[in-house]
């Protein structure tokens, strides 16, 4: 596939992932619908792993592969949040390092994903209240910038794609 096709597919996958994630929270009392949303999220994560790898592999193939594998592990039911956060952090670093997207957007993604990784590690270790608590203001304080990055990045991928020239002009 071309870089443009991978960018468009990644943009759609980001939006599908966000919609399925929010949808699963909205229909939490209906286990069947939650299961369908979880499957949609898993396939979106797999799609993101492959497409973002294709976009960033020329910057650093080893890091891009590691980030893709994190997105694959994220797709497996369980505690995928840490794999999401670490994979996102690495992909954002590669996007920044390769000047593939505007630097401000890449920095937003990198810093917010890194902060999310730290939060999840602290919560997993029993600090800050244990497992992810969506009613906690700390959780939302860290997750909202990640959501802002993902929505902005999805729109960029769908409307302008990615390229080194785009990043230099912006």
C-alpha cells in the first residue's frame, strides 16, 4: 500500500477505535454490545499497528516494529492500556523524529502518551488508586490530551496524509 493509503486507513482506524471505546462505556450495561465494541477496538488497534508501522518504518525500523508489537498486544483482551500507551509514545517519537507530521502535534502525542504510560505503571503498581478509574479526575487529566492528539492526528491523516514536506511547511 502507499503511504497515502496507510495514512487514510490509520485515520479511519483511529476514529473507529475512539468511537468503539466511547461506545463500550456508553453501553456498559449490555454485555453483548460491549463485546462487539471490544472486537472493533481490537481490530482498530491491529490496523493502527500495521499502518503506523508502514508510515514510520523508514525512520527507525526496530522502534517501529516494537511499537507495532505493542499495538498488537493492546488488541488482546486484558490490560492493553499499557501497550497502547507505550506503543503510542514510540510512534509519536518516530513521527517527531522523522518530521512526518507537524512538530507541535507530534510533541502533544509524545508527551501525553508518555504521561499516560507513567500513570498506568503507577496504577498497576498499586499507587494512585490501582486499576484505571474513569471517575478519577487524574485519569481524565492524563487521557484527555491523548484523546486530543488522536482526534487531531486522525483528521490530519484523513485530510492531508503524512509526509516530510508537510511537516516542514507547517
